[in-house]
């Protein structure tokens, strides 16, 4: 999958979105193929589930924007690329 996404990103087809697939999002993050992470946060939500960011992996993100709405907030982050 990473090779196919790299090829798509080099084309002129526009943005690529991933909705509702945790495993695809994690794989794209792992391969450095994510330009933006958009999260909707609902403070009243409770429960359990798989985390987007596994505890064993750090994903440095820079906050781009935060927009409140009636029952939560929309957050947009950009992955921080480590420079050597």
C-alpha cells in the first residue's frame, strides 16, 4: 500500500482522505505519507477502543488549527519531520 499511495501523491488528483480505517491511517503515518491529521474531539465521549497512536510509537505533531463547534472541537495537525 505505501508504494501505491506514494504514486498517488505524486499525481495531480488532489487530496487523499482516510475515513474510518485505523489500520490504514496508522500504516500511512508509519511510512511518512500523511500531510495532515484531522481529529474531531467530543469531550463527553467515553469508552474503549484502539488508539490512533500506539504507545510504543511517538508521532510528533504540530497543531495547525483548532475550531470549536457545539459539542466538541476539530483539530488539525501536521506531522513534524525530524531533520538530521
